[in-house]
């Protein structure tokens, strides 16, 4: 009797155990590729490479950054959209994902169709110029540009880039018919500007900060409501007479549509931990930015931001009449 009772009890215990043969291994089991849809050395690339090491530590697998450039970030985004929805291919995108809806008539993916993971950091823009430009303040710069009109070169890093959005707003608000010069990426813009061949551009502080601090370019204004602690001597656009020129380049992490919710949540937890890392916080502060608050480093908060920004930028860009194709 005791033997039968023992067997029955053992059977009950075994029935309560999970099906080990059918259990799924913990994610991730191999390296994760994070696609950067812009050129190496640019502001989004700088941000991405500040995140890979702490993400690697948290996930226990290498997170490898890969630049897939072209067409204002849409080639890299298309690569991720077409990838297997298993969490092993991610996109570090910026505001350009939201604006691509208005800029591109034929996109091979739905910008709103990605799985949102979490917002990363809001990055201000800075209006900068070649070091030899004579104006010392934003009002002086605007007066100088109005006198010269189309003789002024205003560069950006390609349709859909952050610098393109800022440049579009600048020309729209000031009504100065500056000549637009389009580059493939931010790095060549900075090279030409330091050489004195380009007059103006807008750049994210994550990229422009070292150039400003050592005098290789001149900074005239930031696109935030208040001055930046990292650039206390640089005025805001409002102080210089352009209160409507405010834009912040937000960044977020995405996965292909259909990525399992459990995997998305695991990546979101790793991203939250990464943005709590003091080293990451100091690095972003050095670049004139800061981590997003933890409540915004979630799939839901990221989704709300993406949808709102698509709705905000569509009429602005359609009114400007600039399209990539």
C-alpha cells in the first residue's frame, strides 16, 4: 500500500513539471545585430555605439552595430522590416522613421508597423556654421543670410535626416532662399564646413558638441526651449528671434513586425537597464543629451510617440513640398 502511495505521489510531482522537451530556450541564444540606418561617425551612429556594450552585458550575447545607409535611413529600416521577427535584428532609428511617411511616396515597409521597444534619448539640434563666418549672434547671422539669399549654402545629410528636418524648418520660418546642398551623411557635411566650403547646417548635439567646443565650427543657437548645460553660452532659437524653430530628435529601438511580445519585453528591460547605467548617462551628458525617463523606455510610450510624430510632421513636410522620390 505504501509502495502504491509513493508511486502515485511521484507521478503527481512529475505531472506538475514543465515539458522540458518542448520548453523554449531563453532568448537570446546568439548575437544580436543592431542596424544603424545612417553613416558611421554620424550622430545616430555615435549614440548607438554608446549603447552596445551595456546592452551586451545585460543580454549576455554580443550586440553588434552595423551601418546600413542610404535613402534617408529607409534602406536600413527596410532591412529590419524584412528580417525574421525573432529579435536578432533590431533598428536604432530616430525621428526620421516618422517623417518618412510624408517624404517617400513608395516605401517598402510601413513605418508604423515595427514593434516599438522603447525611446532612448531626445537630442537637441544646433545651428552651426563654418568657423570664418563673420556673424557672431543669431540675429547677425540672419541679417547676413538675408543680404546674400541664395549665395548662402545650407547643407544637410540627406532627405529624411535630422539635419534635413531642421533645415526645412529654418528655410520655412525665415523665408530666406538659401541654396540647399545635400550630402550622404553628416560626416562629409562637417568635413566641408570645417574647410570653409559650406556656410550653415543643423546638427544633433551628440555629433556637433566636440566640434563646437574646440572651435572647429561656430554655434549660433540650440533648438530647445532652454539653453543646454553643456553649451551654456549658446542661445536658444527663441532668444535669437525664432521661437517657432524648436525640434528635438528623439531616438528609439525597433524590432520587425511580429516579434514575440516576450522578446520585445526582454529587449525593453535591457534597454531600461542600459539607460540607467551611469557611464551611459555621463556619455550622453557630454554629448548634450540625456537618457529618456524610464517610463518612456517602454513599448507603449514609444508607440504613442511614433504615432504622434507621424501625425505632426506629415502636414509640415507636405507643405514644404520636398519629396525623396
